[in-house]
C-alpha cells in the first residue's frame, strides 16, 4: 500500500511563514516610507523649502523597493534572479529591474506604454547626482510623474501580497472576531471609561508642534512635564494659533477629547476648531466648539487622517492641558 501523501499547508500559510514573505513585507514598508518622505520633500509644509531633486531620488527608491518586492510575491510575472541589497540602488540595478518587469505592469503604473518607456529610460540613467544637476522646474514636473508611478507600483505590491495572504487571514478573522468582541466588552467593563480612553488614545507618544512656543510648555511628544502643571502646550498671543499632532501614518480617527488650561483663561480656547489631513496640506474640519469649556469630548463620523490640528480662529493664546485622539 502506498503511504498516504503528507497534507500540504495552504499556500497562504506557507507564504506567510516564509523568509520571502518577511522580505516582501519589509520592501513594501520601505517603498511606502520612501514615498511619504518624497511627498514631504516635493510639497513641504508651511515655512519649509521644496527639494525636488531629493523628492525624485526618494520616488526612485520607492520604485526600486516595489519592483524588488513584486519579484518575491507568488504569482508575480517575474522571479527573483539576483541577490537583493538594502543600500541605495545603482542605476544598473534599476535598469535591470525595469527591463525584467512585465511591460503591462509598467504601462498601467505610468498611464500608458509610451510614457512607461520614457520614464523607464529616464530612471535607468538616473542617480541623485543627475537629479541634483537638473533644472528646478523640470524636476518638479518629473517628481509629480514619478510620484504617480511609484504610488501605482506600491498599490500593486500591496494588492498582490493581500491576494496571497487573504484566504488565510479571512479564516482566522472569523474565529478571532468573536473573541475580540467578547474581550473588548469585558475589558471596557473591567477598566472603566477613563482607562479605556487612555488605552485607545492615538495621541500618546505622537509628535506634536505648535504655531509658536511660550516658556513653560512641554517638549513634544510629552503632554506631562515638570513645568506643565496647568498646560502642556502654550503659544504666544498671535492670530489663529494652532497645535498639530502627527499620528505617524494615515489611520481612522473618530473623536477627540480636549482638557483646557486648568488654572484660568478658559475663554481663550473659544472657539476651538479641529481639522484633519492625510497629506499635511489639505485640511478638513471635523469638529468645532464655540462654548466655554473645561473639558470637551466630541465624536464625529470616522475619517482617514495622519495629521490632526486644533486651531483658534482669532488673536489669542492657545494653551491646553491634555489632548486625546480616538480611532
């Protein structure tokens, strides 16, 4: 009698536990980080100077990481044929990656076969030095195109990873969902509202900055310091002072809780406007308090945000004791 063949684990589970999966995930994170840094260099926030050459090079780094990752994911059209390195890619390596990548993939990412060929040719000969020698206006235009190309490749990498991992993830989610819901209810009852809020506060440990600084304020990211007995943030008197939190990545935000300065001057924080942004440039108002308050909690429809800003649209000082941001 023939021995019963050993049952193989599903592809998604074998993939998830493999070194190739870990490497592909690390490359995906690298591509995303390079893309975010490039966006900041191309479109800096208020008071900062654009660096189009740096932006182009960072978009190039993101493109390389995505192409490397796509070679690792099962079902990709190209297989890994050379060792992967972590340092900055040489032009020859990028040229090899672009040449071996499926043309359909590049055409879709670039918005057409002809544009894909033009971008591939430009990237194959690129380096930070070549970008640094370019004209600022031309670099700004190129950075815009490279951003679209890099973003599309990253989305493809993310979707292919998800297609491989999704079957196993869904099976485990069905089992885990009930357990998580039960645990969440039990935890909320056990720890109480205040502790629950503290444990779900997205602002904890997150970097913040203010439009100006008055002596006695804490240093970011702290909201508790020896000098901050009555407030953690304090601006000078100015027009429309603001406080801005960087959550580190785009995520769900659905509410805030703000504790005003505890010793005086509650009226200075009136009105208080809360706005959110995914890119640090375009802002959407999600809450506004026009009443005098000591402690204000407000929930709103869930939005995607990385930056959360608190602003007083008048000439005054902004000083608050604590800010919480909820998912």
